[in-house]
C-alpha cells in the first residue's frame, strides 16, 4: 500500500494503507517506494549512480564471478553487478527489502542470476564467492570483516563501504592516532587500501557520518600464526595502547589468565611428551616480565609496534609456555 509521513502532536506518524502508524526513532520513510527505512539498523540506500559505477569499476568484476553482497537494500548496486557477472548472492535481513529487490528483477533476464539469502549474515555460513561488494550496514562492520578474512576457501577481494573513521582505522599505520587492534589484526590477514571518500548526501536517507570505500585483499597463503593466540596478545597490548607493555601486563586479570593458561600448558606437556614441573613459589608475573625484557619489548608501546614486532613477542611468550588462548 501507499505510504506517507506527516508530523502531529506527540510525534511523527506514517499513513500506511489508510491507517496512522507512529514512526519510531531512527525510522525514515522513502515515499517513492512506500518503504520505512530503519536507519538505526543501518538502512541507508546508495542513490548516486556515479558512486555505484565507481565501486563496480574498482571491483574489476569478471563475467565468471560469483559476487557476495550484504545489505543490497533496493538493489541499486545489485542490478548493475548482475549485468556484469555470473551470479550475485545477496544477503538481506529485512523481508520488505527482499520483496523490493525481487520485484526489481522479476521478469528480466537478470532474475535467474540473483540468489537472495534472507537472515543475519553474521549468524550464517558464507557461501562460495569470488569477490564481495557491499554497502555494508555500519553496525556489523568489524565482525563482518573478520568473518570474511577467516572464511575459506579464499576470495579474490572485497570492495566495502564503511563509516569513514572505521575505514581509516583499517588502513592506519603504527604511530598514527587511529592505529589500533582493528588495524593490526586486519593488516595481518589482508592488504587494505582506502579507495575513495563518499559524502553523506549520496545516500537516502543520509547517514550522520561520512563514508569511505575500502579494498580488502586476503593474504594467500595466510601468515603461519594461530589467530586466536595472536588476537589474545594484541587485545592485552591495545587495551591501553599508550602504556608500556611492562605496565599493560601487570593487570591482575591478565596475570590470572596467563597463569591459568600456563598451568594448562604444563599439564598437557606432562602427559604428552616430557615432565614440566611448576615450582611452589612460581609467579607468572615474574615470568611475563622476564619475557618482555628478554625480547626487548618491556618499554615499548603498542601504538608504535608493527606486525613483525608482535610476531617476535608472541614467539617469545609461546617459547616460554605462555599462551593467550
């Protein structure tokens, strides 16, 4: 049914099929389609065809490609990709937008090239795909990036729209203000490039923040590192990235975790290969500080350490039986 929005005392309302419905906070009406967009759930439709075409150009799509798209909305990007590739698998959580997307390709030669998966992409297994191209709901940016990077088999690349600050964190280098755990974890697993800025007026409804398009290309083969171990170390170091590592590792919670892991490690090795006895006066804090001193990182700060630094530090801890997962 047709829909329209109007103000009234007590809040905005939507006239939907003749009935007045209250418009919740974060909900915007796109009257041309009669759709209520939930901006609180990241529903901002990319409307500028020049930006759409630029994203597709930078994705370097091939005729044989299977493309994964997350949050297709009303299909502005989807339809353009369908014209260039073998198949698009679109993941959409909102059944209303699924209906709009289906209507857009219904009765055309593009319909049999589109597969729609309805549901939360973070809670489902990703299908096989060659590349991922998406105007991503910003709320799922971080978990989706790591779901992508840990996905197998490898994909060629991802061209993704993010909130500007998030995008700049992805590409930040050691010593810069935005350098953080997200930066180093992403750069461990992938090459990341900032491609272009996208202003808020290119969306309907416009978001409150500026956006950027980023290219992510997974490293294949991946670095020979246990990612859970790596992330455990990086998480501790970046809780207070301006502190020295010596100070960061003096947290009682950190010491308790590493002591627990160390005793498990010793127990496993007692039963598997060799006898590793823990002295009665053993203190994990002393062992931690010894590793930091011996590796030369005691007075270093996470904000200025690169991937090679953390690889050396992780090896130093692991070789002494200290583990982070």
